[in-house]
């Protein structure tokens, strides 16, 4: 694990020359869930999400609009009809803006296709070797994070996974204030993740449900470069590569 805390600069990807390979350039943006009072897919691809209960939306999301609220009880969890497994997508970047309302009992799944073996996930976790409760990602055989979770604060979190070559590469980005922290490395990823859906607001099989808010959750069928990530942080979902 190689953590860095600095503003993102420069056009090169942390994954090298093959990082911008796009299997289907017409579908770079797989799905975008603004949660601006709706579960519709704003990418135009028609991948409408579903809620296990009645979703609640509140104003005050980054870049205007509304955010969806998760109550921490698991009574209204979002599922998106996406396959982000290693077998389905060798390269993927996903993320969004999140605000935690509680970190009393970590771990919390936030965006995940995990079936129990450290699959592709964004979460709040206390299992990083450095200790503390952090914005984290499952990265094959471990959980990695760097930025401590502050309750009541909007944070941009995204993670890129590149299994086009082995071992798999990952980069976790967390923007919480004026700088973007990255955690990058390699790991061997499990090939048996959930393939029929991505769960937002909970790990689909384990952990505690997330208590907080989410907005502008996106899934890209490519590895975003640091410059692209910086653009998204600065300008919101309108800067997502399409």
C-alpha cells in the first residue's frame, strides 16, 4: 500500500500505458445515479436502479440537487443492474459523493458487489493495518484506506480496478477538503463476486448498512486518470467521460 496526500496533478494514469484501453468506447459511462429525487440512470443507458423500500431524498447534495438517505437499518437499499465483476469488466472506475451520519459500528458497505471474499467495494472500515475508521476499498486480499471518516462531511470517493493484467491494480481516491489522497497497489482479486447487481447503501452480503447520504454515484467502463478524477471533483458529474 502506497498512500499519498496531495492535489492531483498531471495527465498520466497510475496504471501505465494500457490504462486507457476501453473495450467499448460508446459505453464508457455505464451508469450515473444522481439520486436527485429519482433512481433513474442519468447516463442514458436505461439502467434504472431499484430500492428495497421507499427511498428518501434531501436537498444539499454537492453540485445542487438532492441526495438519497440511508438510515443505517437496511430498510431502503438500492440495487443497480450492473455486473462489475472481474469476469464482467476487467477495468472499471466507480465512485460518488458520500456523507456519513454515523460510524459507531464499522464496517459499512457503501457501493459493493462483494460475496464475502474482498471483492470490488467502497466502504467505511476499521480493518486497515494503520488503524482507525477510514474511507476504504476492498482490494482483493485486504482492505485499504488512508482518510479518517468525519461524520457530517461530504466526501468524494472513487476507486479504479484494473485486472486486464495480473496481479490486479487498484487506486482509491478520497477528496475531503482541499487535497485528494490516493492509495494504490496490486492484489489478487477473487473471481466469484456478485454478478447480477451492485448494491448501494450496504454490502450485499455482510457488514452493517450505511447510515448517511449518497449523490452522483457513477460507474465507468475504463480506468480514469488522475486528471479526469480531478475534473470530476471540481466540476461534478458533468465532467464524467462519456
